[in-house]
């Protein structure tokens, strides 16, 4: 990094990093238990309304009812996971929420398809007719079923474009905007549940609870995904103040704003950034804070992976910025042990650089291992050395390929040789997904408890 570039950066104010008064978020186990309890209550709703099952048609229809109820419950859970509810974002982490959403989505689409097929088949068997004429009868004679069928097709379509093979061939934004059809699907399918769902037609309490679930999630989505970001944009008036290169293809962007301390952002967290230029206003991309947040400015550091990230190096000072966040669970709150090891790979250094600066700890409590391709790729070298020096922390910057080094510096053996009391460390890992997987496996082999390993993926 050149001295001139550093001179353009706003001066750090010692001790002005955002306070760590943010409460820990929801725990994974509790959230999963609540989701499971909801699923059990949904099955119980079907059970208490089902006196007896007599024949094959009845079996099919009841299987159709229960899959429909579970799909109706599951889809609203999937939306809640993506509602950007702060307790979930802080406690579970956006990447894990996105993974749960993606896994759950596959089951929900399967339940929707099963519901449709089982109901048609069951009704056809009971009415002694064939499935084609039964499908016609359901679409024309039953209230709101046509709308629900369109909703089902939309959900299947969203499922198809979200399949890994299809998604890889698609621009992120195309996939994202197609994905928003899920909201339309949920709205279209809602009314048929009460109009034709045997479990709701006669059960007023079930209707009230079900409606409250849907309305609650809709309010959370509108509040956290629209109202709060718009309010934040007005309140904080963020603008780009400086852009400078850190390494080939990597640039830092400093963003100023008002009352930024109110955001209670923490080192290790990220925002979704929207830069209001003619070409970029429509895309909102996640980038971690690469320095501890200050009351009057924030900094991100971006590698040129694609269209939006490459364009950021050309941003002009004065550009207005919408930032949605802070999000992310890889913060100091997660820490359990006094000693901390930070393992960064490539551009995954950004959140760990901020944590390296601010994690509380005495001399030699904090160690960082930063794995970079070569010297030219190494970002923040001077800053990291300065932080390590100031804090008495240990810093290992390891460059070069494994074949050149003759060993893997992130293997269990190398980690234990470097840090003999590895097991008594909390370990924060951020880097390419493949590297993170290998490092987490090495740490587990070295008997580092799972609860002491914290990592976040740069891929949703
Ligand atoms: C929590 C988090 C923190 C991150 N922090 C940093 C950071 O500090 N520095 C850095 O250089 N990179 C970071 N990234 C990665 C960065 O967001 C992507 O490289 C960037 O969005 C790519 O966008 P693009 O248009 O340039 O490339 P594209 O070619 O459009 O996308 C490349 C890939 O990036 C991902 N991506 C693209 N757009 C989005 C989006 N809007 N939301 C989520 N993922 C998207 C997708 O997986 C996509 O396949 C982070 C990612 C996440 C999830």
C-alpha cells in the first residue's frame, strides 16, 4: 500500500470503535427447536381434525392434506429466515440462514408438488373418476384452487432456477429477482388454505393463529427489508469519501456518514451496499467492514470478482450509498476463550483484519495466520504489522503455493506446531469455502471444540 493512498484515509480516532453493547442473537438450537415445534403443531392440527381414515382415497387425501399444511407452514418459515430479523442475523449468521433457506426450499417445493398430486389422486379415487377430469374439476369448481395452482407452478419454477446447475449459469441479480416471485406465490396460495382446507374451514382458532403467523412474517419482511434500510439511508446520509488501491484488483472504499455509532456495527460484520451511480444503483452486494467501525466512517475492501465488485474501484468521492445492515455473527460476542486464532485466506482477510484490530486481549492472546497467494496479493500488510506491533499480537503472513512451501501451512500438523495450545483458542476462519472446509476439518482433528470455531462464507 502506498503512503499517498494511506494519507487519503480519514484519521482513526483511538478508542472510537463502535461499542460492543449489541446483544447476542438467537441460538441455533433454540431456533431449530421452535421451527420443529411449529411443524409438530401443524401435524397436530391435521391429527385432531381427522377422526378416522377409511379407504385408499381417504389415505391419499389425508396425505395430501398434511403435506399441504406442512408446505404452508414451511414456506412462511423460509420467508422468516430471509426477513433479515436482527436476532437471527446476529445469532445464526446470514450464510447459515441462507443455507437453511436453500435446503428447506427443496423440501417445501417437494411438499407442494406432493400435496397437489396426492389431493388430485385422492379425490379421483374417492369420486371414481380419472385424474385428468378430477384436475379439471378441482381447478374450476373449488374456490381459489386455480390461483393456488399458479402459485405452486411459480414455486416449482423458483426451485428450478435455484438448483445449483441452473444458478451457476445465471447472473446473481437475474436469479435474485426471479426468486422474488416466491412472495407472489405465497400471496396467491394463501386464500385457498382457508377456502378449501378442511382443517381451517371449521376451526376459527387455527385460522387466527395461521393468519397471525403469515401477517407477522409479512410485517417483519416489510419492516426489516424496506422500512429500516430506507430510514437508515435518510438518517445516516452515507457517501463515498475515498477509494484507493490495496493490491492488484483490490480496492478500499471509505464511506462517511452521520450518527454511524447508532448502527452498533461491530468488527466482523458486513453490510449490503448499494452505490447510487447510473450503473450500480440496482445491485446490492455484501461486503465486510475491513476496519473497526467509527462514528463517522466505515471502510470496506473489495476484490474484483465480477461486474459490481470491479466497478467499485472506479467510484467517485461524493457518490451516495445505501447500506443495509449490519449483519453477520462472526463477532467478538461469539468468543468463549481468552486466546484467539484468526485464520484468513485471500480476501477473507477483511472481517478478520477488523477483528484483529479490536478483539479484546492481552499481549500474545491474539494470533493471526493470513494465507495469501503471493506478496503482491497480500493486502493490509503494513496495517497488520502495525496492529500486531501495537497489541503485542502474533502475525504470520504465509505466501506461496503449497508445492513451493513443501507443506500445507493450514494442516492440523502445521497449526499445532505453530500453536501448541490450539485447543484452548477460539478460532475465526474466513476465506474461500474450500479453504474454510479444510481448516475446520483440521481444527476438529486437533480436537478444537466445534463451539470454539467461528466461520462465515462469502458465498450465499
Ligand atoms: C457475508 C459476505 C461478506 C463479503 N465480504 C466481502 C469483502 O469484504 N470483500 C470482497 O471482496 N468480497 C466480499 N464478499 C463477496 C462479494 O459479495 C462478492 O464477490 C460480490 O458480491 C460479487 O459481485 P459481482 O457483481 O462483482 O460478481 P458476480 O460475478 O455478479 O457474482 C459472483 C458471485 O458473488 C456472489 N454475489 C454476487 N452478487 C451478490 C449479492 N448481491 N449478494 C450476495 N452474493 C452475491 C454470488 O455467489 C455470485 O455467484 C462477501 C460476501 C458475503 C456473502
